[in-house]
C-alpha cells in the first residue's frame, strides 16, 4: 500500500525546476503529484509518477541524484476539517510525520494527503484500524488520471 | 659615507640596516662564509639533509663558491611534515629558546625552532624591515599581527623593540579598540594583513574616525598576497604609505624581505637569506630578472637551518640598483604560487586539507570547488560541494545536517570560518587534466 516517491536535489536558483520535469515528460512519464521543499540555498523536488523505476533511471542518466522513499497516501473528504480529522488520528497514535503534502482531485469530493512517516508500515496499520482510506498505487493512478 | 646613513634620528637609518648597503663583493664574501657554515651545521646534525648530501656524493667541502649551492638538494614543505615535530632541528632542545608553528597540509602543524642567536637575527631583520618602511626610534607601532604560535606577532614585536620604536602589542581582532588606540596613542605605523586593514578603514569610517587626519603614516602589510589596486585604495583612504613585507615561518617568519620608500620590489635581507630563482618544473636555476620559483637558504639559522627551501612563490629577482641606495637585491611582489596553496586571513590553506575534511564526513570525495572572495575588505572562503547519492536525503533537515557537518569539519582543520554550499551534481565545471579547485575572485574589482 506504500507508494514510491522520487526526490531530487535542486539548487535554489531560477530555472532549476524545469529541466528534470522536461526530462521525464520527454519519456512520456506522467506526474501524479509533486511537492517542492526549499531552503535559501537548495530545494528538494518530490515526485510521485506513474512509472517510478523508469523515471528514476531517466533522471539518474541525466545526472540527477535521485532518492527513493516510501510514502503513504490517504484520501479524505475535500471539505473544511477533513485534513484536521485525519491528523488527529495520527497524532493520537503517536505517529511521527517527517513531512506531508496534499492535493485535491479535479473531479470528485476527495483530497489526497501524502505522508512521509518515520515508520510507514506501522502508520498504515493505524490508519486502517482507525477506518481511514489508504490509497495504493493503482488506485491513485485511476483516481488521478481517471 | 655610510656612517651618515646610520643616524637613527627621524629620516635616517638605523645601524642595524648597515648590511643593506654592503658593496656586492663584501656581501658575497659574507654569504659564502655563512653558506659553508650552515651546510656543515646541517650536514652534521640533520639526518635527512646528510643522507641527501651523501646520495649526491657531496660533503660540506663541495661548497667552494656561491654557485655551488646549485648542487645541493632542495628542501620542501613535506619534509617538515614528514619529520614532525623536531626532525629537522640542528641543535639540541636545550639550545632552543622558542618554538612556533603554522598550519600544515594534513592538519598537523609545521614546527619551527629558534636559538637565542636565531631570535637575535630575527629581531635584526625585522628591525631592518621596519627601517626599510621608514620607521625609526620615536615611532609608535601598533602590532595587529596575531601573537602566539603564528610568527607574525612576535616577529614584528621583537623587531620594533630592536629598532627602538614604541610597540603597542594589541594582536589581531577587536577592531573598535584598534581604532581607539590608533587615535588615542598617536600611532604612526601599524602592521597587520592588508585585508584586515581594509576592514579597519571601513570600521573607522563607521565610527566617524578619519584616519587621514591622524598621525598614522605607514602601514606594514604581509602574510597574504595583495594587489597594487588594493594598495592604492589603502593609501588614499587612510592617508598612509602601504608597504609590502615578505616572510615565511619555515625560513624565519616575517623579516625575509621588505619594500622600501621606492615601493619597487622587496629588498631581500640576503646576508641572512640567500635567494635563488628556479624553474619550478625542472629545478634549474634561472638568472636574475627571469620569473620562477623563489628558493631560500637560511645562511645564519642555527636551530633549524633550511637549505634551498622551495617557497612555491613565483617571482623574479631584481639586481639593478634601487633608488633608496640599498645594494641588496630585490624581488618582485608575489603574484602567484606554483602549487595550489592559497593564503586567507594569514592562514595557509591547501585544497588537500579541504579534501581531507570532505572525505572524513562523506567517506568518498565529492566534486568540490573553493571560491575566494573579498567582502568589505575581508577575505571570505566558501566551498561548493556537489551532492552525492550517499548523502542525499528527501528530508531538508538531513541535508542541512550534512551541510553543517561538512562546514564544521573544514573549519576544524583550517581554524577559520568557511561558507559551505551544496550544489547539484555535475554543476562544477570539469576541466581536462588538473581540476581547478580554487577560484580566486578576491582581486576582481579591487
């Protein structure tokens, strides 16, 4: 149920984001979602793509340092308080979140939350136990690309 | 008559400066006599030197003329490191009255030693240095070179006392107090690194102190390379004459060579330090006027004689007479070195030291580049390091931690603050052959 997330190191200066995105677009690889974390000096681009192994190869061949991380996707109702409820569950279980990002779908009433947990396996157990919906790779593909 | 020059009243020369005016034949006699003595001393007491002499079939008697020095083996910085700490001493420790140390290539310092006589010679050549810069009894010299293991502070201090000047032994740093004492003590001369002085100029302006309106008239600058453009700026902004002096711990410290009022090259105190210029590739001696690597032999050092020490500094010797009247030869100001060592804030830095730190943190050596800049007169060093798969993480905090550990490791080895920037893989230019590790932008726009 875990998803593979690709992370890339980028320098924080104009034009650095475009190149890796172009490289994977050229190979026809669709990006399901992405997030960018940055400091004054550098940034980390995090990507969830349809064919992560192919994308990783393409990026590495083009010279990027790529890191592979397991993340967990949860869908919640896209309405005020939806995220807060999910977070309350995680907090109550004492799960440590390294970082997270979210996106809402074009269609439907759901928002997808992507979590980087310290311990993703335990997190999935807790989420399922508490009745939250963990989205796996195939499902994410189908809801995103419809 | 020379005796007229020996008047140490204002404008005259100190008696210690007499050897600066020796006729060439007399100078050469002194040099040959001292060369033969120092070669004997080293041959009899320094195992490394004796072995190298024997390998070449040489004995001290092989030195019959000054030119015979060209047969002698070179000494290099690695020899000091390999024999750390006391392997090149020629006298027992009971005759050594002082040790100094400077940064080395592997984190281990280079150790140098002085007998009582060596300290006297050092005081003499530093007195001659200060006299060369127009100082005399009655001057107040603020000594902002660092006191301690670094040779700059104590070298200038003893020289100023030998000259009869008044020393203010403030050492480096504490800029506001530096400026207060320049003003309150009527300081007429100051010595420090040129980059530190340009900072003092800025700071004085911020404090509303006009250095041009004070008695300060001479700046004696050394321990790092600086340009004519920087000199023009210093002279105009502080209303002083800025003199370049040269020295290195391995030879004695400051006091090897100094500019005079003509500011056309630095007079080498060659009755104590015999200069040669060699082709850095072949080791062949080059005639005066040709550019090459400066090689120095200490003619009178007792505790740690240096025979044909390769300084790695590129310059040329000027044998034409100087308008100041001194007969000792001059060398042109040092513009570059034959290795990739650089000097920042008075500290010798080899890229290999930075490499050792990067290697210690990462396990493998990443591509890196050292960038030197000058910000408000202060030299800054920053290191750009390409991110490798081994250290890359999807977490910002982990990368910040890597960055901090790299910076700390470098600062620990060098003892100075450095900036550290993580950059993308393959973003540092790869050159054919030798990598260009150091980008020096300090003189751009200076």
